[in-house]
C-alpha cells in the first residue's frame, strides 16, 4: 500500500492508542508534549524487550552483571561527566513561525536530501547494468555522485568546525547560505543560533534548609561509572567485565516529535564494558557485531539495519557508531556503540579524589580501564518492533486485516484461548478455562469468549498474539484443539498433551536466545 511516511507513523500511533499500547501522557488535560504512557499491551511488549536484552547482555554473559542506580546523583557527577558544561544542543528559532529547531538537525536534513540524490543515481545505474553493476566502483567514479559527496563533506566539515569551536554565527551563516527554510512555514527568517543545555534540574531539600540544585540523569551510564569500584570489588570482577543497567533518562529535547522516537522522559538499556587500555578498539568491533546480531535475530529484516560510523567524534571517544533502523521516517539512530576511552573514570577520579582503578595481579600494576559502551533506547526499540510489525493485509477472501507481526517471544500475549461457544451448557468455556489455567504457567494468555470466532481472531491479530487456541466440540471428544497461526493463518490440530511443547517451540524467550 502506497502511503507517505508521516501517514504510516500516524497510523501506527493511532493503532498503538486504539489497542492499548501507547497513550499520550495526561491526555485528559490535552497531553504533555513528548511524554507517553505505555498501556496494558505496551507494557507487556516493553517488558519482553527488556527481558530479551537483560538475558542476552547480563544473564548469559558470565563477565557482565547488572545494577539499578538511582536517578538522582550527586551534582558533581554531571560536572565531571561534562554534561553541565557541554551537554548542549544548538538551537535556532524561526522568527515568523516561532518554531524552534536544532540547528545541526536542519543541516543534517539538508544533507540527507543530497544523500537521497546519490541513492537515486545508484538505483538508476543498478537497474541499467543489472548483475554487472559494481556499486563501489560507481560510487568512486560517477561524476554526479562525486560532486554531491564533495558537497556533503564540505557541509559536514563546516558544521563540525562551527560546533566544536563554538562559532555559532558560522552555523547560522551556513544555514542561510544553504537556503534552508523552516520545514513548516517555508520562512528563512532565522534568529541567531544559541546553545541550550538539555538537563532537567530540580531542588533537593527545602529552600529554607538551603536547597541544592540537582539533575534528573540524562543517561544511565554515569550510575555505572560511579559504581565501578563497588561492583568490581563486591563481585570480584576481573577486567574485561561489564556492568549493565536499564533505567529512565531525561532530556529537555528542543524538538521532541515523531511519536516515541524522541521523548523528554525515556528509558535506556546501557552496558559499559571495562577493558585494558589498548584493547578497546578490538572490543569495540566485537560489540558492534554482537549488538547488530542481537537486533537482527528478531527477524524484522536484516535490510532494516545499518551501521553509521561517526566521523566527528566527541572529545572523550576514539571510535563511535550508531546502529540505525529504517523507521517510517527513514534510517535513524536506534543504538550507539562508543569507545569512551578512560575519560569518564578519570574525570570521576579527579572530581571525587577517589581512585577508580583495577589492580592487575598478573602485571602487578593498577590502571584506569578503558570503556566500550553499548546504549540502546528502549522506547526506540519498541518503535522499531512496532513499526516493522505493523501490517495491513488484504486476505484471499477479499477482507482486510491489520496485524502486528511482532516476534512471538516479544508479543504482549503469546496465546489466546478461545472456546468456540460461550454457552456454559456446551461445556466449552469450562474446558477452555482448564486449558488456560495450565498454559498460564508458561505463557502470557488472553481468554476471550465474546463475539464470533472470526472477530476474535482479528482482535488478537491487532495486538500481535501469535497463536489462537480454539476449543470446539471435537475437543470434548478427543482432547484435541486447533492452533491458528497469526501470520500464515494456517490451523493445525494437536492433542492437549502436546500443546505446551508445540507453543513453546517458537514463543519462548529461549527459542529467540538460542538463535543468537
Ligand atoms: N550513554 C550514551 C548515550 O546516552 P546517546 O546516543 O545520547 O548515548 C543512547 O543515547 C540511545 O538512547 C540512543 O541511541 C537512543 O536510542 C536513546 N535516546 C537518546 N535520546 C532519546 C530521546 N530523547 N528519546 C528516546 N530515546 C532516546
């Protein structure tokens, strides 16, 4: 079905609301921008994503452990980490529309349009030359591609220089020279570019007691760094080892749109891997591959993921890449993998006066470990699963259905138990409840006896339940039930004794983890 991307995202958001996945926060008061609530089905999907991550990252790695640090931290944490001084976004306002934008994003969107032109050239050539097409050679020699690439490189370099040196006047000049207009109003009447710190602050203690300013953490990583020695010593961990955490983070994003892609309150799943200095780049490559595999194992389509290496590195990093996902609004960052050197631990040593080092008994020396970080947004993971799963289909009989083809182990419910008839006299509801009681130990189940069976199947399709188990008259005779498959609509008959085993084959978290 041809539809533009905005439409698709709107449809997904509408579906997510209608079926209890995601609601706008405080909707009865007209909502709060960029804050969302997860509903009864959303929370199940979200918890399953967390479980997939926690199992794969923590419980199945003997040298990685998890923590749950508090959101409030000593204010000096954020001075040491650089967030007080440098966690800024360059913002610019349009004087006519009064809309606020991130200056760097306006430039990046301009670059994305040039990249799209390159992609189009490649596609055209691919169609023309077929199997003989050599993409690498084409990219290295085609004059149009080279000209566009040169333009991209120039713009990138100038933007990076302006941001790095704080020459925000030149960032504004760049926007004007490129003729970038307000995407909403088309106006080019811009204010100066200003830096805007993204941390939310609040007061700790009452004012009379001399309240002090503290921050809501903008990343979970710092809770890991300040606990490095606590965990290392109490867990007798040996480098290389990792500390992982899932938790809320808060950023006062200038532009917070695109549904749950960019929020002001969100969740991160982060892991800091502590290694010997000099070994970080090898681990960085390993973690890039391992994280990509974790994503691709979900089976949403390998072509939906790609790496995007950072050319302009943050001052503390010596390598960084994003795993991008093909969201309805195009390829965007889903996860970051960063080689953070010893920047954070050293900074905390300096600001706290405490040593944050590992004693290597073989070499008989202490060192500050280097860190490779993997950081994925839980809400973005949710959006990646939801948007890849959302499918509108026309069936063979001409009817339409909207189905969420969520990977079975992540689906809110793995099984729906449906007696064909609602009437007690039929004996079917009692039998169905018996089966439900047994299945509930292993699966999250729904029980539904209302409406015709076809309607009930559609309801389960809409929330992504991979299997419907139907109890009919034959069940009472021979102890068999039908299992209906969400994706191919096939139905098989199995004996109740085999039911659990059959359902587990594809819906258990184990079945997913074994594919890693
Ligand atoms: N500790 C490193 C760090 O925080 P980041 O690239 O700023 O790195 C990591 O964030 C991930 O957190 C991103 O890849 C994204 O998935 C998620 N994330 C960041 N800002 C977000 C926001 N405003 N809303 C939702 N997710 C966000």
